[in-house]
């Protein structure tokens, strides 16, 4: 389990996972989550109380709106195996430099 936070007005890198699935529960902030799995693609509004899944191999990216960070708790199934699990993919938005 991990706590994720993305600053106001920021956009994450787009990634996918090799072997794990994730469940995310949003705690604060507002934003959007883009997900693509094969031919299926969607952008979901996220805010406190929204829960979503990221199946293995799904390309995803998220961005934060407003004045507070977008924060979520995520759980991986099976447990996170370590470096190399996530790999960058082409996203729908330009990522904000870190």
C-alpha cells in the first residue's frame, strides 16, 4: 500500500505495470485519471471518495486541478515487486517536469 500525491496543476508521467494490478482511493484534491487498456480508453474525474482500479498492463496517467494536491492511497495486488515494475508509455497529456 502506498500514498500518492500530485501537486496542484501537475501532470504525472504515463506508465503501465508489468505484473501488478492496483486499487486507488482518492483522499483529497480534484483531477482526472486517464486509462487505456487495448482499444478501451477513458478519462475519469477524480475527487475525494472515488475508487478505481488499474488492471495489469493498463496505461494510465493522472493530473491535478485546483489549489491543493491530488492525493490517493493505492494497493497493489500482488505486492509491489520492486524496480522495473512500472514502465513509461505514451500518455494523453504532457507530463509536468519533476
